[in-house]
C-alpha cells in the first residue's frame, strides 16, 4: 500500500526488559536483510538504532519525495509518547544516504561524472530497535494503531529471537582484524605527484580570487569480497565514533566512523551544524599528544580554514532561518578521536516560518566542509580538478524521522562496499597557507585506519 492508503497509526514502544548489544541484535535479526541499517552512537553513551527497510526511494529528486512522504506522515501518524518525546531521537521514518552528486539538484552545478552507486537511497523503517547506552534499556518500536496483528507478531518474534541470542551468549567478535584479503593493495585515484599538483592548482585558484578554500579529495579502492557486518565491527573497534553507521541498500553497504554532524533539525525548528576543519594526528605519548592538540588549536592556518567554513554554514543556515536567530555558540573546540585531533565549531539557527527540515537540508547540502568557499565556485573548480564522481563519500547519512526530527552525519571516515570491493575517500581543506606535502600526508592519515581494517 502507498502511505496515503494506510490507516492512522502511532509509534508504539515496547521495552525489551533485558540487555542486549546492538551487534548481537544485528546478527540475530538482520544478518540476511539486504535493506537494513545500524545507526551507531558508539559503545558508551547516547542512542543507537537498527532495523530493516520496507521500501526504498532515491534519485536526484529524493528531497522532494521525502517532503511529500513526511507531510503525509504528519497528517496521519500520532504518538503515544509525551509531547517532548521527539527529543529522544529517531521516531521511525526514513534512513539512508545523500551522495555528494546530489549537489546537481541542491546547488545547481553540473555533474560531469555519474556516480557508481545511487546518488541517494532512503529506506522506510516502520519498525526498529532503540538502544539507550546510558541506561542499557532496549526498546522495540513499531508504526501501528496498537499491538495486534502483524505488529504483535513482529514484536513477539523479535523478543524470542533476542532471548535466544542472549541465551547463546552470541557476542560477535569485535577484534580489529582485516576483513578481506590478507595482502590487499590499495589503488589510489591519483599518484602522489598528481595529488600534489592538484593541491597547487587549488592554491592557484585561491590566489586568483576564484575561491577562499577548496576541499580537495582522493579515493583508494581495495578489491576483494568483504562482509559488511564483520568489516563494520572491525571499523567501530579500530575507530570508535559517536556518529557511526552501517547501511545496506541495493547491494551497496556504507560503513562509517564519522565524527562530524552535518545537520540536526529538531521538531520545533532548531537547526544545528558542527563543521570540522583542522586535523592533527594523535601523539605517541601523553605529552606529545597534548602538544599536538595545542598546536592544532593555535594554528593560524587551521583556525582560518575552520572559520571560513563556519561563515559558509552561517550563510547557508541563515538562508532558511528566522532573522537574528543564527549564532555560533562554539568556535574552535578541539575534539580527540582514536587516531586524530579535530577542530570543531557549532553553528545554530531557527527555521523561518513556513520552512521545514527539507528546506534546511536543500540549503546546506553538500556541507561546506566538503566543498570549500564560496560553495558554488568550489564545486565547479573541484569537479574540473578531480575528474571523477565522489559518490556516497562527502555526502551525508542518517535519518528523517516521522516526528520531524532530522539527524545527518557527514560521510567521512567511511568505507563503501559493493560486489567489486571497497572504496575509501579522503581529503582536506586547501588554503593559500597550505603546505602541499602536509596536505597529502593528512589525506593519507585520514584513510590509514580505514585501509588497515581492509587489510591494505
């Protein structure tokens, strides 16, 4: 049935009553589901979700499709939760990715290279599991009028499967071991000399006044037959992140250890972006580690790079926000992850009357941290230099919830798997002050942990 044919419903919630880890639940429930997702907030705090999709939409017009779907849901889906329940997170709806080449629709710049994988893919999740890592509580969610019929059958079967998995002690291994060939080789899109020449070409464009900053990227491919679930377990162990994810749609899997929030939009219209620009490796000793973090925070080059993207995001969010509502509550905050220190800022606004979450995503996509500034010119310059589609990398992934909440992470620190093997994208922001050799090293550093997971 199409959504307009469905009867009124609400998001029903049923506490599981015992603890189970998401990895155990995935293996018990979703191992054979080709259209499925795990939105992973990490192993210590926050909310994670996993489930399967009942249908998929996508293509260049996916945002308009989502607008129609969400408007229909708003007219027929109620909730049995308190009015502030939207603050919890995902309330069922759409989960998937928006690939970088969706810029052809959102920015209106020509896309000269067609991506290998769908430019967007969003699966409809009418049922899901929520994992509260702070309390250990697991909750089953289903879109139905009450716990009867198919909804009740799904609930009872899910509880039984998780009870059986828990009784077996079925803890999947999380060891960071190579998931593919033992001696895999990474094939880069460009040689080191080619990438250095591209960096210098970016700087020529900046010196000519065509851009202030350009986010140049490259890509490494690893041939092989990789299991998406096992590879993701290795990735989340090697590179813990609070915006991770495993998404499978149409024979393609996205595995992400992303640290960066593209956009969060609350049901009451608050828009938040947390752009990352500026990177240093972690140190071998506590003293070296602290020195590298301090060096990142003090770097004129890194601060200028971050500030340019903050200004770009202020402009993008400002296009859809109420007058005077855009602010920067955090500027130049160092966040530390397993392999890198990052410089992070926060931009916030409130949607103007008459505008919605889809308007906000369309105004801001792709994220300025993956294009440079000004955005339109940057995408054109990068298209000419890179001579390839970025695909899912440099886009965004996450959810569009039925209650109006949207949460999208950047597709960075990510692996894309298909029948031919794996691809890993990496890059960095180029400014007039960039040292080409250091930018090349930064791109390789960002990819190194991901390639290690692939055995390359």
